[in-house]
């Protein structure tokens, strides 16, 4: 599904149709890259937009999802799809993965 962002910021991405599973951040980056054709983890901003449109997009669990935006060397931002809150967690933590690519 392709989505276009809000008036605040133009976000144009195609969302991979399936949840790719639960994994640590390094594995998430690797799995998205292995999809080829520009698939990647969404940025923190893109992930928030996916959350705001989760019902329209479909296929999200009410759990955490990784973003590509790093907080520091050991942690990265993720988002709770039950609450909408964004947190930074250790990259060794387990979260869900949904890939995007630019359109």
C-alpha cells in the first residue's frame, strides 16, 4: 500500500504488505535490506505516520515496531502500536518489523 503524508511533512512510502516478524534491530535492518528494491526500516517520523494510519494500512499488531532512527550506538527508536508512544530500546531487544520503500 502506498501512503502520502500529512500537511506537516510530505511522507511518501510504500508499505510492505506483511509484518516481517519479531527480531532484534540488527536483524531487522538485515531482513529489510534482503527484500531488495529499496526496502528498509521506516524512519522514526515515517513509523509514526504508519501508526497514525494503521487502520487504513492494516496488518499491524498492537506491539512495538522498530524504526531505523538510532538513539545512540546501543539503542534505536521504536513505536508502540497499542499506545502511539515512541521509545528508545536497546538494539538487542525484540520488536516487530514492517518495511517501507520510497515512492
